[in-house]
């Protein structure tokens, strides 16, 4: 990702040019499950992007979360954010 120089862990304060993980509450509220799949994320991205966008602090920030397969095994990490330009 452009403009992202640091990936934060849980509990670290968001800072410019960093990506922070979603909290369990945010994952459940926005993606509908603690084990969201790629299909869940893509549906929200297509139908209600403002929900995901609302998790971004401001320009120059990003979020990330783990996505799972149908057996609830971690399968990938998804990042999204807003450029600092």
C-alpha cells in the first residue's frame, strides 16, 4: 500500500502512515462475524463501503483484518485506507 510505513498491533495508537487492526467489535459490527470471509468483505466493500471507510481515522491511515476460509481458518489479510495525498 502506498503511504503505509508501519503495521500496528492491537492496542497501539493509530498514527499517520500506519495500518491498524480492526477490533473484535469492529469486525463483528461491520463484517457481521468474527470470522469474515473474502465474500463477506467484498459484499460490504461493494454494498456499504462507507461502513469500512468510517473505520479510517483520516487521510494517511489504513485498517486491516484477517479473512477466513469456510472452515474458519485464516486465509488472507485485507488492507484498505485513504492516501495521504
